[in-house]
């Protein structure tokens, strides 16, 4: 019982520390590098992604050309398809229940005072039929996004915390 409570508290602390939860505070911005935080709490797998837009679009400002607007639309569509971006252990039978994307480029008009370096913040929540079989996550963000060179991952799961750095040649984090 205490272990379960500890994991819930740990997952809550991880969630509270995510960029999506503290989006009003500026943080480090490094092209080619994204951050992914993972919390596993029973049947719920929560993912929080923070990436410079340059990694995903090749630019970070509000789209001004037809080509840039098309690229933003394609990005939104691709990232809304959670199973195309993140693949939890197949034996766990996880299905995406929530996808939230936040970025200045998704707004109907440019934000007043927007800086030159914009990010994308994304939240994904999966519900797993067999959470005891959930052991890893394949991240497919390197496919189609050549600006993505590394993803720094932090996991809070049932067996403790794990940190990893993913790349095009190492796309899976296990816990």
C-alpha cells in the first residue's frame, strides 16, 4: 500500500514539474533536443513532451507562408495520432485517451510579444488493459523530423525512476 501511494505521489510530482504544468516559466531551449517525461500509475501512462519547434518544423516563428502553414497543419495532424508517435509495450494493450498540443504556431494569430524561439508542449495519456505488462515505450519522433537529434527522457514508474537519452538509433526507453 505504501509503495503504491509513493508511486502516485512520485507521478504527481513528476507531472507538477513538467513543462506543460509550468508553461508560464521559461526554460532552457536547445535545438535538436527535446524532453519527454513519463509517468506510469497503474493503468495510466502519461507522457509530457517539450520540444523546440525547430526540431519539428525547421522554424520557430508564427507561420507566414503557405508552405509554413501547411507544415504546421501536417505537424498538428501527425502529433494528434498518438499511436504513430508513441508505441507502448504491445502486450499491455494501451489506447490513447487524451492528446493535447500547445504551441504559439497553433494559434489563429501571432501572440503579442512572442519571442523568436517557440516550443511545442504536448500531453498524451494512454489507458492500458494490462498495465503489469507495460515495460517500455518506443518513440517515433525521429521519423520525419530530421531536426530531432536527442530526446532526454525521465520515467517515474512502478519500479522507480529511470533516465535515458533517445536517438534515431536508440528509440525505446524501458523501465
